[in-house]
């Protein structure tokens, strides 16, 4: 999500700064928010069959699943807000190898 925001800000700075910087960051977050959320959710759901195990793997599956669900929730709620607060300054143009 942060990489996408940097790409959008780079294009915004190169294109003459049309609009507000916060609008650019929000648009970048919306672009990758749903795919990021669902990819983390799919990883969490893939651990459901491990819950049937009785040995040491069962509690580890709970830990992994809850942490992935929490990460999916934070990726669409807290991370965009933190991007608005912490991504400041001029974005350096990426170097391209010919």
C-alpha cells in the first residue's frame, strides 16, 4: 500500500501537482485496499483445516489465523491514516535502468 502511494505521489509531483496530496494518498490506498484485505483474508481462511489437529499445531493455527485477520483489519483502517500522517516531503523519482 505504501509503495502504491509513493508511485502515485511520484506521478502527481511529475504531472504538475493537480489536486491535493491527501487525495492522491487516499486514491492510492483505495486502489489496493480491497485486494490487500482479501489476500490476507484468504491466507487466514487457508488455516481453517489445521484447527482440527490436536497436537501443537492447533494452537499455532489459532495464533496465525487471528494475527492474519488482525493484519487484514489494520491494513484497511490504520495504515491509510498513518500514510496521511507520515508520508511527507518530496518523493524522489525512481531510477530506471536503460
